[in-house]
């Protein structure tokens, strides 16, 4: 019952259905065949024993003084004890029995010309009939019997062979069906793989050249994806607009706080600035999250040799001092990471390094077997205490720290790194300052889906 | 220094303009990008502060148009769109600097100062030093022979303009063009008064008069 009710496996359900159908079919065929066989066998036996009765009558001869039975005209089987062929002849008050009957009797047959089945000597299964004839002016009643047991045995053997073959065929059918089904379900596995790719961000929709049974489902999934994508980008856009709309009033507030009246009251000004900074950091961070490439769906690879100098150039203009920036780019292949995201990471890391460095920044980008490695070192004061380095990465502490001028501006960087399932670590640099190290797994997305098989 | 502020937020412009004027900039303010597009060609601005999210037209398109027309005017982009990719897009479009909103007004002033210095080939030192004259732009005072001399707003703006164009002959018309915004009355006598005050404070030889041509900043070395 549990097998039948289990809806979890199509294969199992189909196997059960096949098993039930083929078994029923087998039973029906076998039953029909044996019924048919019995009827044919009965006909053949009946006409045979009728003929036997006539042949027995033909063996009754008139002798010189009385009637006698001509043994030469009788089948040899009638003389062999318990041979399975028997007769009994009644006429007048005389009763002749075949020698084969030995010391047993034939069961009585009620009416003439009827066919009766009855157990015979030695467990034989007999078909009997009684015929009445007029010969030599006398009335003869001849009962003939024949053992049909061997025939039944033969049939049973045939039926057994048939059953064995049938079960073998059943097994073969199940095996073949399993293989076929495996092949037929392959598009499902393919679809699953494509869904994983969508999740990983390397694909936008499912291929719709699937079998006709699957195609409607795939079209539906694609429609759903498109709709979700649309809704998502609309809400992101709305959020982006909100964030950007907030920035100008924030800028106004910053200039208002700078007015003489407020400058005069430094306590009020500090409190206002604190709130303003928290507000603008919050807005900036949320915008960073809605505008990352993972969110916006733009696809353009980061090319370190082209994009890093642009970032450094922007920083040279923004900061009022010039630093030596050393680029160590191994394997300057196109990194399959989004340019928008990596620009955000590199921009913020370098901006941060620029604030603290004395004169020298080193940027290292290289591929490891499993990761993309980004490392930014500076020769600034760094963070000596490992516990404090740990603290700098903790959530929630960041805002307060940055207000106090200790901020690392790493919030947006950390958001991007988290979106890529990467790791951000702070360490002591060989240059003497802080070393920020980011490792982004190369198998992005697959790790997320959990089951790479 | 003539400065064009292109900003559609009235509140922000209202706050920024007095601050920028106090820094010695002669400021014009435009809200509409289409007006700004023409104004950059029609007037002699020394620097533009350009918002990108303008009604009617994208600030980046205006910037590209200016650069395509070989307008080498220094432009500082002031925008809410300040992700790094947007920042680099802005710089690639021809912006000389890029400042994201919200910003601290001091930051804008510092960036403008650095931008103007850079566009005139001067270094990024905190003080502007030309031919022995040291101008402190933050305090708006000048140092001559080891002592500070205070300057009025008009004197400061004039001296800074001279110091950013050392050795060049500047006509009275040219000076007025770069020191007064569109709304001010351009009275060249005022410039003459400022020059005579500067000569009083810094010595006669600091600004040379070229009759019929204009003035040349000489400084103290000669």
C-alpha cells in the first residue's frame, strides 16, 4: 500500500503500473489458454472413446456355440493391467471386463451416451461413456474408459514453462522501462542544471527546446522568471530613486550644519553631524546593495589593467595628495566577476588605503586554484591589535567607529564580498600598515545551490 | 574666478552659493541643463560645478558635448550617483573631478581649489606660492616678507586670479569678466581701486601696468 501511495517517484509508480498490468495480462492469458485447452482436450477424448466403444463392439464375434471376444481385434492396452484403457461389456446377464481393469471396477455411468469423469484405479483420471448397440439380436451395453491424466500433466508442464517465460519477460520489460524512463527524464536533469545556472547568475532563462511534455512547464518557468526579474528590477529602481532623491536634501543639511549659527553651538552641530553621517552611510550602503551587478543584472567583466588605473586616477583627484601605487597583477585575464561590483570593492579599498597610507600602496590581484585573490596593502599605521582588527569587521560597530574617525569604510566592500560568498580578512601588511585580503570563490553560485551533482 | 553652478535643487544652491561667494568665486547658477549647455560657451567661466540628475537633460550628455566641442573648462561633477562605476563613467566623460552627494561643503571648496590649481598647472600644496607671494586661500590672507597681510574679498579674488596667471597680460575687461558674475555691475574702476590697494599692501612692483593693454602679475622676485 505504501508503495502504491508513494507519489515521490515516477519511476516507481510506472514500474508498479507495468507490473500490475503485465501480471493481470499473464493470468488472463494463462487462464484463457487452459480453459480452451480443456475444452479441446475433452472433445478429442470424447470422440476417441466413442470410437473405442465401436472398436470393442467389433471385437465381439459369434463362435460355434456362443459369443466370444476376439482378443486380436482389441488394442493391446486393454490387456495390460491398469494401462488406462478399460472396457466393460454387458449383454444378457453376462459381463465382460477388459483384462486391464485387473480387480477394480469401473464407476457406473448413469445414462447412455453421456460422458462422465471419475477417478479410476491407481489414482487415474477417467473419462467414461456407455454406448448401447444391437448386434446378433442382442442388446449390448459397452462402457469404455480412458485415462486423461497424462494429458493434464503435459498441459501443466506447458503452463509452468509459460509462467516462467512470462515472469522473465516481465522482469525484462521493467528493466527496459527503467532505462527508457531514465533517458526520457534526462531533460528534467538538464532543466535542473539550467536552474542552478540561473541561480548562479550565469544564465537568464531556460532553454525551451525540451520534449513537448516538458516545454509548457519550461515556458511557464521562463515567464515566471521574467516577471520576477521585472518586479525585482522595478522595486530596485524605486529604491535606487529613493536613495538618490535623499542625497540632495542630505547635502543641503550638511551645508546648513555648516552655517555660522550652528557652528556657534558645537554640541548641537556634532549631534546633527552624527545623525547626518549615519543617515548618509545608511543610504549609501543600501544603494550599494541595490545597485550591485548581482542586483542590476549587468554583465561586464572586470579587467584589472584597464579598470584599476581609472580608479587610481579618480582617487588622485579626490585626495589632495599623491601616493605611489604599485600594481601586482598576475594572470590579467578577464575576471568573470562583475565590473560594477569589483570597481566598488577596489574603489573603497583603495580609498581607504589612501586615507591611511604614508606614501605607498600595493594592490595585488591573482588567481588561486579555488579563489580570486585581492589584496590591498598600505604603509600607514595599520591596526596592531588582532582583536581590534576583528572588531573592525564586526557588524554594528562600524558606524560609531567611523564617526570617531576610525572607520574603515569597509561596509559596502563587505556587502559585495558576502554577495559573492567570499571572505574578507584584515592583517598586518609587510609594508607596515593594514593588509586587506579578499578571497572570492571561483565556483560562485554552485556552492549556493548546495548540490553540485 | 567665475564659477557656474548647475544644480536643480534650489535648497542646495541657496546654501552653496553664499559659501562659494565667500570663497571668492563669482557664481552664476542655472537650474536647467539646456541653459547650462549654452552658457558654458557664452560666458568665460573658470570652473563648472555640474549636477548630473538635471531635469530635461542628463548632465553627462552635456559634459560629453562640451568635450566634443573641445571646451577645456574644468568641470566638477556633483551627483547623487556616486558608485565607483558611475564615478569612473563620469571621469571618462570628461569630468575633472567627481564628488558624490551628500558631501561636506568644506570638501567641495577643497576640491574646487585643487581643481582650479590643477587646471592652471599649479601644484597641490596647501598654499599658493607664486614669485615670492604666498596666498593662503583658506584664510584669504597673503604673506609677504614673513608677515601676513589681510585682504578684502575683492582683493583676494583679484590677487588669486593674477597669481593663477603669472606673467600674462590681463586686460581690465578680462579681469572684470572673470571676477564678477552676471548680476554684478562691472565697474572697471573698482578693479583699479583693488589693484592700488594690493600695491599698497604688497609693494608697487607686484602688478605692472601695461598702458593700453592691461596688467601683468610680477610678484616679488624681480
